[in-house]
């Protein structure tokens, strides 16, 4: 008889790590005759994929009128919502990340098992959050081998590379990887959310590349296809994955602990130089032999059954659950208050921005009006200048007519005649007449 499994997640929107984990897990459980139901308060692309696969998706637990047999919890808020809504259902909690706040494990009596997807997440559960180590199990990330099929043999020299990351764009290292690839004579492409190139079916494109820059789940998928993989993320990078390093990187999920070197052109170029087509093929064989989904799904189902059996035999303590719920809300409270403070600050910043934007628009309009006035004045000035130029040309033409006339020629010669003949004669007559009068 199949199990009814409620799987929670922070969102079922974008195609990211835990969202795709839910999709692959739910699909595998459905194929085995179980009834998975996916729950999140934020639905989107992945929710549509799940529904297309005939897996129920809900954003309100009131829609689930039959209680689940087990809660597969991912992300503490949604897990606690499910636990409090279904008071007679046990849970298992999965931690997928070292850094995200959403991945912090809640403490609750009905969470009977905790699962870490790598050793790093196990350390978060045990050493930072006080989860008893006998309650924690590591189940490494898996890959769907039916979807990610092997490509043909790699070329002896790499020609095409791909950055396979939801976080990478031109502002955070993509230009560094591109420069290193250009130095090596390799063309580079990128797929991922931040770069604005979402790929719904990476299994169809990964095989077209010789080197893939990726981490965690994306790196495992690329290795399963048979490409050479350089561990890479926006926080740092690691080395080319080779058979010699598989035993070290696999328990780390090829994730954050394997990305300890700063991203640089020289480091990327160095790892490209380690490309070995034959070794990459052996890495693919190892991943396909150890990271297939079937064994992990078997382990998850075993944990479900163990938790259900333990819950049926355990003595319930309602008061302990109430205290745990109260403790959770107390733990959550500072974050909610901080979020509220940030929302208020955001609104204030937005109001300030809107005011400045309004003033800027007003100034812009004033400048536009002033510019139009200036253009009109300039046009008027050009018209006046043209009129003056026309008047000046007319006066110059009139002057030219005058200077060419007979009267002007006579008048222009009067000066020399006056000083040479008229004035001397006048002075002589003046002396004569003045002399007689005396």
C-alpha cells in the first residue's frame, strides 16, 4: 500500500536546488505507487511542472482533507505549518544548505529524523543547531540517470564550455571565466536564472559541452552526462573534478566546502589545463554508479517507514509540542521584527525615491520648457539676424549705388580741390579785403 507524503518547500517557483529536489523526489515516489503532495505558499514554474506530472500541488493545507502518513519537511516555516496543521502526523526534516536561513532545522517532538544532503549540512544540524547526531543521517544528492544520459566521448582538446549556475552573471565572475576560456581558445555559454537564460531541460544541452563550470546538483548532473567539470560558484571555486578527488568531493556534495579558492582568470585557466577526456569518462562512470536516484529513494522510503513506526509506538506529549511551537515562535520573532523594520525602511526609502523621482521629473519638465523657450528665442534671434543681414545688404547695395553716381564722384573730388585751390584763393582774397579795410 502506498504512502501519502506531504512534501514542503519554501517556494515551488523558480528552477533552483530544493525546488527541483521536490520535483524529482515526488516524480520518483509517484512512479513507485505512492501519493506525494507538494506544499508551498509560493507557486510558479516548478509547481506547474509537478501538476503536469499529475502530482497534486497546494498552497493552503485546508485543501488536503486526508492527513498524510508522513511529512517530508524542507524549510522550517513550511515544515512547522504542516506539523501544526496535522497534529497526528510525524515528520522528517531535510537540510539542503549551509547558509540559507530557510534551511535552519526546527526542533519539534514529531520530527523524528533529520537528513543532511552532505557532510557540511550535517555539521550545521549537529554542531550549530543541537540536533542529536543519532537523529541525523546523510543522504547525498542524487541524479536522475534516465534523464541525464551519457554523451559520446569527449574530444582530446576542449572547444566548448558552459557556466551552469543560477547565480552567475556579468557582475560576478562570468567575465573572469570568459577571459580564461578565450585564452584557452574555448567558446563559453551560460545558462541560469541570474544570467536570464533559464533552461527547463538541461539534460538536452549539457552533452554539447566539453567543460562545465558548476557546483552541487548542477555539477553532479554534468558529471553524469560525461562532461569534465570545474567546481565553480559565485562565492569561490574548486578544482577540476578528477577520479583522484572524487572521494573527497562527493561527501561535500561538490558544494560550498569544495569552493575555497577565489575565482580568478589564472585559477580558471589552470583548471582548464587539467582537462583529461579519459579521466572525465571515469568520473562519469563513478557518478553514475554511486549517485543514481533509485538507491537514495529507497533510503528515503525506509526513513519514512521508520519514522511512522516510531511515531506509532511513542508516547505523545502535547505539552512538549506546545512548548516547542512556542519556542519556535520565540526564535522566529526577532527575524519577523527585523523583516518588519526592513519593510518600514524599504517603504521610507521608496517614498524618498518617489519624491526625488517626482522632483527630478519636475526639473526635467522645467528644463524641457526652458529648452523649448531657448529654441524659440534662438529661432527668433536667427530671424532677427536674418532681417538685419537683409537690411545691411540693402544698405550696402544703396551705398554702392550712391558711390557710383556722378554727384558722389564730384563730391569725392571736392576735398582735394578744396585744399589745393579753393582755400588758398579764399585766404588771398581775405588778405586783400582785410588790408583795404584798414
